[in-house]
C-alpha cells in the first residue's frame, strides 16, 4: 500500500500476512529501515501517524507503534511530542540498500571456513591481510535481527528516545524538519576550508579543543588539543593503531574476558591474542608477564585495558592496581590503550580519574566515544595520543582516511561548549540509575536463586553470571526466538570460559525491563535444568 510522505512521495509497503506473532511488526520495521538507508525516506521526513499507517496497512496500531519504537531505539527516527515521528538527521545521505537475512546467532557473524571458497573468484590474488580477515570472527549482531526483538537488552543499546533533539538543534544549528530548513552545509564547508591540512587529518580544531577541555575537567585526562584525534568510531582508531604498532606474530595483551569486537582490528594485522586475567578488583597486575624492555620482536607492545568499567564484568580497577599497571608497562616497554567506552556514565559517585590522568610520562593512549553519551547514530570517537604518536597517526590518516565526520564533529563541539553535554549526561545518569534498579529488582525477583549479579556502578549493562555448565550461547539463541535480545558472556574469554548473560538496561523503560526479565526467567531455568541433567548423566 502507498504510504504518503511529508514531501508527497509514495512509498510502497507490502506485508506477508501468512506470518504470525511479531512478524508483521518486523516487516514494517525492515521496510522502513531499508527506505531510510537507501534514501527513499530522507532526513527530516515525517512518518505517518501510527494510527493512520495501521489503518492503511490493515494492522493493529500497536504493530506499527512497536515498529516505530524499534526504529527509535536504533537511532533511525526520533519523536517530537505533538509533532510526530521523523527520520533522524544523521541519515541524510543514502546508504546501500539493506536486504533481509536469515537468522544467525547473536554472539558472532558467520566466518568463512575456507577463504578460497568465495562465490566469485577475484581477478587478482587477495592480499595476506584480506586472507586473514576472511577467517576472523566478527563479533556483532544484525541490526534487523536485534531490533526485531521486542525486549532488547543488548549491552550496547542506550536510551535513544531520551535525546534532547530540540536543545541539540538550537545549540548546534541543525535544521528543524518542520520548518524545512536547509542543513548548515556552508558553515561546515567554511570551517573545513579554513582548517590546516593537519587539522583535516586529526579533526576540526574546534572539536579537538572542546574535547580536550571536557576531558581535563571531567576525567582528569592530561591532554591538549594537539593530541586529540577525531574519528568515525573507536574501531576505526583501533585499526590505525594496529597498523602502526603491531607486527604479524606479535602478542596483543587483552583482558580475559574482554570485548571481542575490538580484537578483529589486531587479528587482521596478524597479532596473537594473550589474555590477562581479571577478578573482582579488575585486571590482576601481578599475573602479567614479567619480561623487560628489549625482548624479542614477538614480545607484546600493546595492552588494551578498561580500568574504569571493565567490559564485560563491570568491575573497576582499584587505584593501587592502576599505579602498579603503569609501573609494569614502563618496565616491560608495553603501551597501554585505555578504552574508556562509558566512563562518562558513572551511575554511583563521581566519575573516576582516567588511567591517562595518572600517566606523567605521556605513554597511555586514551580512547573514548560519544555513541553512548549522546545517541546511537553519533558514532564519533576520539583519542588522546602521546606526542610521539601524533605524526605517525596523521600520516596513516593521510594514507587511508583523510577526513573525519566534520558535520557531527562540529556539532559535538558546540554541544560541549554550550554546557549541554554535562546537562544531558546528568539527566541520563538519573534515567539509567532507575532502569538499572528496575532490572536488578526483576532479576532478584525471578532468578535470585540461579544467577549472580555483577556490579553496575557505571554504563548501561550488567553481568548476570550463570551456574557452571550452562550453554549461554544456546540460551541467547533461544531467547532471540522468544523476541528477547541479550549477549552471552562465554565468547568474550580467551581461556577457560564462564557462562553468563550481558543484559543492557539502556534501551527500555523500567516496566518493559521487568516484563523482559519475567519472560526470560523460564528460559534461564530450562537452560540450567538442561545443564544439570547433562551433568547427572
């Protein structure tokens, strides 16, 4: 049926009514998302009221409203009270069309077991780098599959619906979709034209100055604007670091468990992962290798750590261990990469001083992102580089990716300078504290006898440890079939794995979190019973 857009263009939607359950909602979500990504729906376009679209499609209003909710949770659309639902401005440029895919496990995307068995033979041999990435597990989850889950408790999903769009537009000068304003392209162009070549490589100077000032006052990070790198994402910066600091066959030290999504950038360069054990107080520094500077070329040069909020366990590295970690790194000749992925979302007490704040020798590389602090579609990442790394990074940027996302970068700078970032974070901390408490209360009510809840003093997720022997990957797959999205713990380990569930509380209301846990609880009990039955045999 045709759907009328604000600009008068028809958008055809076809529903397969032979499906049941949430299948109709999933079809509406998938078709609208595809229309946004391929440019048929553009930034500022107003979606029809859910009641009208439901009438046109012949479905219940709740079916359409839920599809809109899924789109909002992913950052594709946003709502304005009394005005309607609009396509987010970040999707102004058409992307490649997205096609539906068959369901796959949540913990990883498929890996081709035989790199040579491509559907089409390349006309020239692929490089060794291309052959390596063909065999690397890519952690992630298809957006279409995750958003199709009505109870989305993935650890990376934040409260996109709570973003202050009106304040954002007033502050950064983005257009109002109702007024039909044009994007401030001239302002971005003039700033880019006035910038030096160096600025273009590291990011807009205005943004780097704002980020440096914010990090100094909020996280005690020692830095100046010349050390700031602005990039499209943390993953992009990790890929740069991997190419500059890793040789094939060299060890990369990672926490065990750790976020597997970051491993791919280093595995692609031929790194060999070595796990660093973590306990209830964070990284066990005393268990780190006791090698000294000047060892053979395969000795580790890099260690990636999450001291403020260890991923995925949620524990915080104690001050005593932070100091010991810096001393160990100096003795061993290892550069520490501090991933402070959600340090600005401290839910209890004041934000912690970053490890970089304790570094008086300019050796720690600090990484951060605005994806959780602002809204999901702003994937802007930033780094604080030691002075000795600035020129190599700039040269690497010149050879691969010369310009960051200038429009987003300048918008973030103005948001910070106006004091809106701090105000927004204060609101989000209050919101997330309430949602965290609702999740922990529901878990204790329904699963207190089976799980152990990890600390949740920061961020938007917590860890629920399961009894030994439970297949958490299979449990997550079963949960997905019941429209519940979460992540398993065991794939994050390098060595002996422990089962658990990573449950995010950022993307749903307190009532929906409680209902999601109520539906998840019997699935967990079935998984535990299966494990106990197998052990008894």
